[in-house]
C-alpha cells in the first residue's frame, strides 16, 4: 500500500523555541480552513496532544520510536491520519535530541526520516540577526536524510529585525514560511510536570488555542506550508489496525482457563462484551488512544469514569485501567470520594484485573501526601522536589493480568513523587535504567507501576487483560 498523506514535522533547535505554539496554531489554522487535520506528537508526552486535539477536533496521537520501535512509527501515523487532508507532527526537545545514549533513536529527526516528512524549523530569533543563517544552515546540513524545508521565525522584535533575519536566510537559501512577533506569552500555564492539561482548564485552553491559531494565521504563509506538506514522500506500509494486530498475534500459552459467562437464567451463554472502566477526568488525563482501541478490539466495552465526580464504578465493571495524570494536585478531592475508593478496593480484592500506571499507582496506595487513597497497595506516596524522568528498559518479573513473566517492554517514567516501598513482594518490572531495580506491584489481578508503556508495542497485553476480565 502506498500512501502520501500531506504532512509536516515542526522541529526546533532546542526546547522553548515555540514548537507547541506553532504546531498547535498550524493545526487550528488549517482546521479553520475546513481541512481535516491529523495531530501528532513525537515522544511520550501526554499533555501537548490534549491541546492538539482541541485545535484539530481529532484525537492527538504520539509517535515514539523508543516505546513502540521504529517499525511502528509510520503505521501508527497512517492509522491516525486516515481520511485527513494534512497531518502536523510536533517534535520533541531539539531536533536531533533522542533517547539518551541511543544516538538518533526517538528524536524528531529520526521520526521525520521514518515518515519521509519535510521539517519546518522554529527558531527563537530574539537574540540574533545574521547569525540565524549559520544556525539554520547547521541544522539543515547536519543530516542529509532530514529535509529542512524552511523556517518559522519566532519572537521577532520589529520590522527592522525581520528584514535582517530574512536577508541572512535568503543568502543561505532557506525559505521563511512565517514570522511571529514578540508578544505576551499565550496563556498556557505550566506546573511541576509541564503545561497544565486541557481537561483542567477547558475554557482557558480554548482561548489559548484560538490565540495560537491567530498568531499563526497572521504570521505564516499557510498556502506555502501546505505546498511543502504535499511534497512529503510516499509511505509504503499499511496503517496500523488494532483488530488486525490482535488477530495476527500468537496465542497466549498462559491464557487462563475458565467458563464462558452465562446468561442470568443459566440456560445459555452471553456474548455481551466485558466492560473495562478507564479512569478519566482532570486527575487522570494521561492515556494513549491505542490502549482503548486495543481493548475494544480484544472484545471489551470501554467506559470512562471520573474518580473526582463518580461515586461508583460503571455498572458491571469487569476490569479497571487507571492511567497517568495529576492525583497529587487533587489528593484531597480524590480522598473525599470515599464511596469510589471503597468500590475500587472491593473490585481489586475480588481479583478483577486492575492496570495502574503512575497516577494510578498513587491512587491505589494507602495514602498520598497524608490523604487516604484506595488502600489496595500497602504503600504510601508523597510529592518531592526531584524529577524522575526518562526511558526505561523493563522485563516483567511476575505473571500478571498484563504480561507473562519474562515479557520485555520499554517504558517511560515522568513524576515528582515517591512510593514506599517501591516494589511489592511480587514486583511488576525489573528495570535496568538508570540503575537495576525492582519496581511496582503485582497482587491478585492488580498490576501497578510507575512505568508508562505503549501497548501497541505488545498488543497481547490488551488481549490478556480482557481475557482475565472474562475469567476473574
């Protein structure tokens, strides 16, 4: 299958140059023209895709060559970009910055090459004039396989400043696709782990995205950028499909045996899908869209609930997924919802599968910053100043509702909390980086860990989880 979705990768020489403003603004500006825009983010970041979704009206998706492997980047991209007129991919960090010690792996440049996509370089021009040409020339020539199609200049002070920058770049032969003036920062407030998620500031987030769109609409040549996007190389792979990859996956030799669910009268079998409850709302905003898609493909009905508001789990919940987010910000409110905490505890006590990542791990602890949580795990959690951040190579230590012992996965940690103890009697993972250690908890059907993983890399995880829901 040959596909040529028009696409751009928005990169920068370093973090803080304005990638999010430009990428989000482009998504919103193209959408305002009536185009179907597919939004993507390089790397494991959960927050930017929320703003992308708001700008485009479509699910924001991540492209991570470390978590999923380089071979899945293009298929996952095509999955998200189906029936779209243009795709905009926001990069991560500086253009050539990837997984530590792994060369180009998972960098923006790496993903641009895998997608055969042209790059628009966003340059913070606030403290330079003619030197911008040397900077851009270096980035454009460093790797001949990366096609830097042009630049967008950010934080330009005046007409005179713009003229100097354009003159320098013209001599370097690099097109200028836009100029954004130095203005008051768009209202996208940050917190201890980056931008505040969209779900926590919906009205303000809408206004912020509108402001980004207006900056880009006024300052950039959208027609020229569309022309550049149409010049992207063809991709000769098929779009990722959750049902297809689950169907192609080998059978799980550790599949639990058990009776098929019967109808209430006991006279037959029901084909009703197993119901998996997925935590959402402002406290639990981190999840990859492919996780729910895989659960559905495995035969589950996915129902979202909000632990801040809902006092009971969805009716007939057979399994529970609690992803990442900011429970530390909402500890008092989560603690005050005692009926739901008891319901989660009872479900776990009954042996139902529970998959908890990072924020989910904290919610299952006995307490968080002194506030009572669900008490599923005999552990306490607290905020601290130190940021734990980075990719991890992991191996499953114990058989669980997610994985057979020995299963290898790659994950990502991103938190300012500590859980004590850091691992249960049966640990979830053995982690090699930054040091060898056991991490997380496996007990009954519970799998709880700090590690964020991408299930597209191991689709059997979703199938195993749903099967355990059916038989627990």
